[in-house]
């Protein structure tokens, strides 16, 4: 059996980023908060004296405690390149919502930014897709989408 467990985002302020996802997308904190360190973590990460703090957030639309969005902060984070929708590697996290415009407005009010235009397009044999790419407060790409058949 294989079950999807979580997606991890590394940030410089895990409490601030977790609060953003709680407010913007109705994620729910799953306690306890994490405070991880020790030889086992150094071995697993390949980082000497690794120390991680953070929390898991239950994603909206699922029962139980999986899947989650894992928001972690290392004692020392390496800088990253600015995220782009077409950059190799992790592309984006997507949230299916009832009202794309309303969620985008909430995201913007919380300090997120819009990447491109909000668009609607008919996907043959699937339905009407309304979506927009945005960035969270750490510049990670988010797709906000809705589907109508």
C-alpha cells in the first residue's frame, strides 16, 4: 500500500507561513509542534547539528490527519532562487476552491502576490477550469483552481 503523506516547505519563519496557510486555505494545525534535533537527524539530512522546528497542517477537504502540509524551519536555511511556474523541480501546490477570485483576494490581503492573470478555459471532456497562479509570503507558487462540468 502507498499513501501520500505530506508536502514540505522550508521557511525562515514557520509560524508566519503556517498562519498564512491556515488563514488563506483553511488548513488546520496538527499538534504537537515539531522541535527535532539529534544525531539521527544529522544522519538523515546530512547536515551537522541540524535543528528543525515547525508544524504539520491538515489540508482542507480530507478527513483525518493525512495528507498534510509540513512547514519547517531549520536553524540555518540556504537561500533559494525566486520560484517560477516553469522552473525545474517542485512546481506548485494547488488548492481546489469554490470561488477563485475570493480566495485570491484573501491571499493578496495576507501578503501573497499574484503571478499571472486569472483565466478560464474549457478543457475538452473535463469541464471549465478557472485558475490563477499566485505566490505565498515566501514566494512559493500556488495554483488556485475551480472546475465546473
